[in-house]
C-alpha cells in the first residue's frame, strides 16, 4: 500500500496560499503572494532537495499541476525526479498530457484515490493543491504531513486545515528549525483522537 504525503508551506496562522511568488494564486483577492521566499535559506533548500530526491509519484490539484507543468519541463537539470514521476492530476476540466507520465483523475475522485493507494508504487507526494488537500483530509487519506512552518502571519487566505478536516491523531517523527526560523516538522498518522480531562 502506498502512502500519501502532503508537503506544505504554512504561515503561523495556517495559511498555505501562494507561498512561492506573484502569479501563483491571487484568488479571493489574495495580495501576499510569495510570503515564504524571504525565509527560504540554505538549510530549507537542502531539506527540500532531500525530500524531492527520492522515489515518488505526484498527486496534484489542477492549479498546482499547471504551475508545475509550466516550470519543471523547462528545467530538467534541477527536477529532482519530478519530470520522471507519474503525475496524477485531480480536476474536472481537460488536462494536457504533453508533460510525460500525466494521468487525469476526474469524477468521483475519492474512491479512485483510495484505489490508487492500494496499488504498488512509491509514495504519492502532494504539493500545494489546497482544494485537493481539503478532500484528502476530510476523507482521512493523508498518511504523513511534511510541514514547513514560516515565522509570519498572513491573516487571510486558503488554509491547510478547513472545517471539514476529519479528526485524526498524528505522531511527530522529526523536527528542527532553520536559521531563518522556519520549523520543519514531519508527522505521521497515528490512530484516532484520544480524549482526557484535567479535572479531578
């Protein structure tokens, strides 16, 4: 069984929208595109290289796929395997498959993703893809969270954990802070939410 791993840049207040620069996602009037860039130091670059330099396929929402497809095929020298990975693209509009190994997923996507997880193969990395992540989290399909938490609050924008997120426990398996103050934290799914009380 293959696992689904969400690699997400987050602000302190949980926003994940458009961390990488102007033109990424200004929907909803979002005006702070590129908020992660000033904190992207050498340590974080090395961590990203490590996470991308391993066997994986990609599970992407349509908007993130379009951003990737516009960039990575033109930069094969730094693709970390992205160009070779199979790209599963979730969306209801036609997807160009000019980028090699692109497979659209349409219609009722949850059972299709469950079936995809049951097949042999490398982990499925999810980058960005905020709308897709809401579906995955609501249906308890995320096995690991590889978070980069930046020392900035954004105030508004798309957040990783929406109201429909399924209750779930996670175990912290690794964490450290980069010199610029980014917390790199890895969590894996760890059963159900357990309850307690501080009352006597």
